[in-house]
C-alpha cells in the first residue's frame, strides 16, 4: 500500500475534493494494518508503532474518532477515498471484471462503507440480523473477498459505491471519476 503525504494534500481530485485529513504517520500505519486485517499482536509488534497489545484497541478507537468513521469497513473506505489505501490485500474479481451487483447486495455494501452495523442494516431492511449476515456472505462471495473490510476497499476502488456513501458531505460520484477528473486538470 502506498503512503501519501500526511499533510492533507488531495490535489489528485480536482472537481471532487474531499476534506483534507491530518493523520500522523503512526495513524496512517495503523490504518494500513486495519486494511490488511492485522491482529492486535501484529500491530503491537510493528517497530514503527508505539503501542503495546493492550493499547491497540484504544488507538483504533481514536483513529475512528479522528476520521469521523464508526466501523472498520467505513474506516478503510475513508482511507481508500483519501488514497491512503490503494489496493486490496488479496486479489478481487470486482476490480477487473465489471458486472452489475444485485440491488440487495449493493444496499448492504453501501451500508458497510457508510458505517452501518448488521443490526442497523436489519432494521433498515426490516429483516432479521441473520438474514443481513446471509446477505453479507453472498456479497463477499460475489466480490470474491473474505471480509467486510476487503469488500469496502474493493467497492471504493472499483466505483461500486459513491464517495457520498462513505460520508454524505462528500461528492456523489465514484472515486475513479474523481481521480480521472483530477488527472485531466
């Protein structure tokens, strides 16, 4: 994963400028670990990070607060939109083969990148939480990813979700559209 400057430079997005972010190098490194689904033990063993294993959860909670996100899938979607996370940890078919995602699964994906939990999505859909979990399994299989985190990264990179699905104050366009516009400028 490539690391951009942490000064908040988002000049690669001309028309669709996201708010600048101000993460420390350690927070960027932690976000990268979350995107690859590192364990607390792995994060604590990283020589570039100051946290003991018992402190990792608090550092993740602080990162969620700093970024204004609620869940790990939303956090990595946020990081992908800001070009901190630039690829999935494992190959993902949706990044190479564009096919139409079924509406129900798209709604689950939008919920994940928007920070919705399974109980919240169940209430949104008026179904049982177990049904939403089943939808999630179907979605992960469709995307050929193993987790919500990887699905969120793939969704942003492939343009399956809009930037406004991550944060309603952001532009209602997919990331690749925003990046294409920025490169043309």
